């Protein structure tokens, strides 16, 4: 083992008694679920089902949602297996509570200390571990390897910045990557960086490109549609701090102002967003309070989870957030999934920072996604699309065609996963 990893494992063992206090502090700050802190310490809140169990791990919302097609495929082809999903954030846990199929267990991932990791693995005894994107926690990975648990890293993504950091620790990087029986990068750039760090890569898999149109509640759609009336609807989807005020302020140049639905990426920011909208002189209705839009409502603040499919279906135009950081002086986020509005044939505009989504360039080239590089262009472009529904529908159709051509490699993942699973009827 490299000196760095030995030092890390020793340090986390020494500092482990502080973990409950750190988690309690984070809970007071709203960053942990106080009722489920024990899970983070490796103490399970659910019993382990009998038989073989597949463990899937993702850190945040997008990565967690990308597991849903894998879970569905596993249920179809290996219904004898139980599934455990672990995530690391409050928002992802809440989303999984609503989206996971019946029988699939959700737990918070253990913090990466020896005791928490051991407690977690002692209880769950997974037959296979599937990690998504770039979750390289040394204690968790190496302890699973020591126990003979085969591990996969799917949709593996290593940024240039991360690669530079790991290159300073080549022995540690190589050892962690070699712990995986299979690594499936999401693109050629990540594959090259993983290879440079000593990892062996197989096929390409990007689970975020897999999926069906987002679900929605028909009754909720009808109620909202009736309340909105014939006003044109612009949805600001998956927005981040600073984006709501900047985007809405630009859209206020439109006369009349379209009906705006703001769907923040992190609903807990609703209070700040509501205050920002009020400061702009706009009337706001808040969904989490059960408020319905009235004739005088300018902005509907959709601060709930698992309803994006509802709001996108109401939109004439979608402005996809998480991509406008460079234009408003905020840190880059990397954008959000352009396939979600595309699968619903919605005309979509986004910002220049789509670095997390290589598919965005393909969609833009196909005319199915428009990149706004100057905020002064936002209002005129939205106005043009609202004034010309045929143009908006054409943009939406081109987006839908681009989405239909996206192949996330789910079958590639299955072909790599199947040999690592225990035999049907086995107990491993």
C-alpha cells in the first residue's frame, strides 16, 4: 500500500471519534438528516434481505437518478437479487425515497472511516458494488476489496483538474483504480485520464444518457394548467444560487412577462429565491406551501422534489440552469441534463458551462439546444420562440431526435456486470 493511503487510513482511524460531532454540526447546518446520522456511522436502519444483494452507490441527485434504469434492468434480468442504494446528500436521499421501486433499500453512505465502513459492510455483505462517476473513497473501496467484494465503476468521470491532483499521488491512484474489477468511463477524455493514472478501462457507459421521459401527475398538470390559463410558460429548470435573480431580471424586459416557473436544483434555497423575486417586484406563489398561482402571480416557485416532469410539460420554453456561472460571476457547475427537456420535445436554452455534458455539444450541433453566451441575448431569444410557436416546436423536435439518438451504453454495462454477479439462486 502506498504511504499516502497508509497515512490516510491511520488518520481516519485516529480522527474517527470526531465523526459523530462533525455530522451533528452538519445536521444543524441542514446538510445532514439528524434522524439518520447513525447510517452515516455505519449502523444500518434496515434489515438485510436473505440471499445475494447488489449495492449501488452514487453521491448526488443526478448520479442517483442515473441508477434507476440499472435497477429496472436488474429487476428484469435478475429478479432474485436484492438491491441496496446508498447516496450522500439530503436531496438525493429525498429523491430516492420517491423514485426507487418497491423493495429497493436506500441508506446513507457511511463516512469514510474504518469503523463506519466495517459496520456497513458487516451488515450488508454485498455480492457486488457498483459505484457511479467518481466516488473514490479509499477506506470504503479498499475494505470492500479486502473482503473479496467485486467492484465496478460505471459512468466513470475524471476531470482534468481531478487528474492533475491524482497525478501527484500516482501510487495511491493506481491502487484505488486497480481495486475495481471493471471501469466503464463515460467518455474518451475520462478514459484517457484513467489510463494515464494506471487504471484499465473497458467499454463506454454514460448512465445519464439512459432513460425515459420524466414521469408526472396528470391531475396536478390539469390543475396547474387551468390556474395558469393561456399565459405562455417559461420554466427555469435546475437553477443554482445567483441564476434565478440574474435570469428573471433579464426576462423582465419581456412585455408582457410570461408566466415563470422556477425549479431550483436545491429546494432548500426557496426562502432566498422568494426574497430575490420579491426584491424584483414580482408576485410569487410557493408550491411547497400548497399555494396555487393566481391571475396576479408572476413566478411559481416549484420548491419540491420529483416533479420536474410536471413543470417541463407546462413549458413553451425551458431555460436550463447550472450553466450560467461564467456569465454572472459564479463558480462553474457544469450544467444539467439537457435530455430531460429534450425527451419531452421542449425548446431549450442554456448557458455556456455545460462541461459535465458532452452530449450538449452534439445536441447544439443538431439544432436541438441553444447555448446563450451573452445574457443580453436571453430575453430576445425567449421572446422570439414565444412569438413563433412553430419555431419553438421545431427546436423541440430536433432536441427529441437528438435525445433518441443518445446511447448511454446500458447493455454494455449489463455485459460487464453479469459475469460479476453470483449465480442465480446463490447466496454470495
